[in-house]
C-alpha cells in the first residue's frame, strides 16, 4: 500500500509545471514574468515610500536618510548598519543593495521600523 501512495505522489509531482510564475500567472515567457515582477516591485516601493526626497522616494523622513547615509544605497557603517536606511543585520536586511528586490526589502524593513513616526528612536539622526 505504501508503494502505491509513493507512486501516486510521484505522478502528481511530475504533472506539475516546472516553474510557476509567482507574480505573473498569465505569462508564458521569462521576459513577461520579469516585466510583471518589475511593475509589482515598483508599485510596492511607491506604496511604502511616502516621502519625496532629492535622491528618490523614502520610507522615512528625508532629513534622517540624509544624516544616516546621504541617500546612498551603498552606505556601510563599521557597526554593521548598511544601506540607505542604515539598517542593522539583525533586522534581516540584505546587503549589498544591488537589485530592486533588495531595495524593496530595505523599504519594507524601514517602513515597519518607522511605524508612522512611532519608531523614530530606531535612528540616531533626528
């Protein structure tokens, strides 16, 4: 009986598509998936970044970002803080920030930490 269940499970797994697109259920090509993913990331970044700064949109006030990193994604502090928002490693931030997806991750973390100003103490520049 156990062999029959394993064989049935294997048959089901074999019939599933090899790569189901996470962002683009209607796409049939990799380029379509990438375009849809890029649009999704752009919409999410726009949603998470209410502050318009000279260096781009930000999830926290521009003055804090300028003080922390001068708005540079490549900023790194010897204490371990990195990125535009100088997020510490224990917050789960990916570094280096060299893709739109990693920028989105930083915006999400900063937005979560900021909490509409309640988390302003997370940054030393005020």
